[in-house]
């Protein structure tokens, strides 16, 4: 017992090394193939042994049938001799037919068995002699030679022949019985070998399965470890991406604010500096015209030049005003978002010839959000003029809970939002501006179904609190 306990750690260590071996699966495969080979060989050997048993049993039965047929033939012959009635010849003839059939079976069986062939030959010779004796007796009876057939029957030749036949038949039956016993022992040995082989292969298979399970567990642990490492790395990268995205968002928002501030500054400078220059030039031109009138008029060519210069100054002033409005819409600062959108829609309707319907409600937004809504509608109208091929445009602005919803919708050709071109910077710019103000941009479009661009922007704090109380029944 102590020796066994002392070997347990070494056995456990050996199993540990074996379970981590890379040959566990080939070993299991080899065990399965070995099991199949053992099973197939055992099956074939058993089938052959069973077939041999069948043939040997058939030979034994045929020998017994032969002897029984001889007895039946003799009984039928004696009955006929004693009674003289022809119906006793029927069993005799049937027995003779059975003797012939049994003889054929035995000849086929012992035709290749050289060891028992002489014994069979002797048996068949004795049977033939017996049949010859029976036929002779019947012939003498038929010829009316009563003394002759009685003498032949009482001579004891038939009894000696039957004893010799029984001895020969018993020898064949005993030989077949020994062969049958040998076949049975062979089948038992085959089954025992198959049992041992199956047990051994099963043990090997279980060992291989155990090794495979150990490897599977190790692989699962390794895979989980790698997945955890990948997940940690993914989380780290996601945090890094979120941080970089936030940094880029802040930077872009700063750049956007700086650009809007620069536009405002440039608009003020254009309004102040360029406006003052153009206004001074127009006043000087008006003085020159007035002086020329006081002097009695100017030459026609000079008057034409003065009128052309006046028209040029008016065009410059209009261009200056349009540039300033594009840089920083003065209507948005002076009149509010609704009025600025109505002016923008009216000017677009005049330029494009499209019908524009407005459904605008006053909403409370921060100045930055108001500018975002104005730029959104401006960009949407620009896209309609360039790509939509529409007949009608709808502009809407309304409150919904703590949100302000602004939308531009057309009945144009539409497009597939899933196949936007990488160069579609206008929509990308809209989305960024809206998200920079804490809102969401939704785009709905389909080929032939028009396009709807909708932005949801949070209301300013002064308007959001009453709206939230109205939306909350508990408030």
C-alpha cells in the first residue's frame, strides 16, 4: 500500500505530461481504427466459424438421417415380406430416396475433407451393400422363391451390415462432434480476444479522450485569456478613440466658432470700411452730378459715364450687402430666426423659381443654435437647387418637448442614404454642426421619394424648463 501511494505522484505527473501531449487526437484516432479492425476481424472469424458449425451440424444430421433412412428401408422391406401388402413398399421407396439425398449431402461436405473421406467411402459402401441385400430379398420374394429369401434374411448378414454401418456412422458423427467442439472453442477464444481488444482499445480511447478534454480546457482557457486581452485592448482603443474624438470635436467646434467669429469680423469690416468707401464714392458722385447741373449740364458722353458709374456703385453696394449676409445674416441678429428664415426662403424662391412653403414657429434657442438652424436650412436649400430637381420645398420649425425640430423637405428625385458619396461634405457638415450643439440630425430619403433633412436641437434653459414641466404629468 505504501509503494502504491508512493507511485501516485509519479503517475499523476505522467498523466499531466501525457494530457498536454499534442498526440492525443492521433492516439484517439488510432484507438478508433484499432477498435474497428478488431471488430471486423472478430466478425469475419465468427461468421466463418458459424458457417463451419452449420456445415458440420448438417453433416452430422445427414449422417443420422442416412442411418434412419436405412432402418426405415429395412423396416419397410420386412413389412412387405411379412404381409405381402404393396403399401409397405412406399416407406421403403421413400427411405431409399432419403438415402440418396443424404448421400449427396455427405459427398459434397466430405469431398474436400481428405481425413474423413475414407470413412465416408466405407459407410457408403456398406449402405450400398445393404440396399443391394434389400433389393435382392425383394426380387426373390417377387419371383416366389420363399425359401431363398427366408434363408437370406435369417442368415444374419443384414444384422452384421447394420452394425458395421452404425460403427462407421458413429465414427463420422464423433469426428463432426469433435470439430464442432473445436469451432465452439475457437469462437469463445475469438470472443475473448475481442473482449480484451475492445477493453484495451476502450481504455486507450478513454485516455485519449481525457487528454483531448484536458487540451480542450487548456485551449478554452487560453482562448478566454486572449479574448480578455483583446477585450482589454479593444476597451483601451475605444477609450482612446472616444478621447481623440472628443478632442477633435472640441477642436472642430473651436474652429467652427473661430470661423463664425472671423466671418462676423469680416462682415463688420466690410460693412464699416467698404460700406463707408462706397457710400462716400456715391455721395461724391452725387455732388459732381449736382455741380454739372448747376454749370448748365454736361456733355452727353460724360452723362453716360456718370450714369454707368452710379449703376456700378449700386451693384457694388448690393454685392457688399449679399456678401455680408452670407457671412453673417444681419436679419438673424436684428429680426430673429423666424424672420431670417422667411427672408431666406423668399430670396431662394425668387432665385430658383421653386415654390417654398414655410411653417415656422418661434422657438427659444441659443444664438449658436439659431445660427446652426439657419445654416442647416441654407445648406438644405442649396442642395435642393443643385441636386433635387424638385418642384416644391417645405421648411418647418416647431417645438416638441424639450427639443426644437427644424426640417427641410422636398419632392425631388431623392437618393439612397446608404450609398452616399465620400464627397458629400455638406451633409457631413450639417451633422457635425447639429451634434456640436447637442442635437441630432436625421436624414430620410429614397430614390423617387424626395428628401427630408430634420434636426432636433435642445431648447435653451429658459424655454426647456417650462416645456419639461408641461411634458411631465407629475410636474
